[in-house]
């Protein structure tokens, strides 16, 4: 009888250790070739202009069992793409992005809110031009599954938020060029 109870206890301990190992957070590295931060704004009321950044790196730590996540993203502001080379240079000036002094922008999460198994919002700090402000990203889609080509765990999401250029001292020509700026990010990340 003692032998059987020892076996049961050992099996229970082994199962809890395996369960804990399976529930461990996974760190995913941002896939630069499939991650695009974009920003859009009203230009003189004529149209909504859309620009992007082509170099982004960082990590997402995601624990599916615990329903927790951490996001740490760095955007190379010199990689801005407005669709027009001269404007790429112009927007990197001191009145806008000031990339000579501040070549990167960062977002670090402080809280990820889940709805069931999926994140629905990400609260954190956005730093542009050395100025840090709280923002909340609304997550519109999320996927976690093995990458079909790389055969590794992978995640992907789309999210957006609104900021004011004036909060980051980048509001030249406001209000003609809108102070409000929408930021969208399409993100994919793969485990090592």
C-alpha cells in the first residue's frame, strides 16, 4: 500500500513539474520582415497620409497558460518611409522626428489585458524624441501557432492607438496637418 501511495505521489509531482514546464513563458523575437509600424494623419483636410517604418526589433514574452505577456519594441526612426525620398529626409528634421538626436522610438508594455485566450489591449509607455507618454494599444487580431515554414512557435497581432504630435514636440504645421496621429502596427514574432 505504501509503495502504491509513493508511486501516486511521484506521478503527481512529475505531472505538476511537466505542467509547469509547459506553462512557462516563451520569448518571441520580432520578425523585421513582417513587422510594420505605420502612422496616418490628415493632410490639410485633403487626404489621409500613410507612412511606415521598415526597421523594427524587439521581443514579446507570452505565456498562453497564465494569460500574460510583455512587449518591448524599438523602432528605427531613420527607416521612415513616406513614399517620397525628399519628404523622408524632411520628416527626420528637428521639427518632426529629429532622428539625429533621437534615432529610435520605443514601446514597453506595463500591462496586457486578455479577453479569454487573446490579448485585447496593451498598456505601456511610448517614447519618441526622448519624451515618454502612456498609451494603450487596441489589439484587433492575434494568432499563436507553429510557424508553417520555420517550424517554430510564432505569434502575430495587429494593434492601433492614437497620439498627439504635440505631446512629443513634433507638431509643426498643426492644426493644418492634424495634431492627432493614428499608429497601427502589424507584428509577427518567432521563438528562437
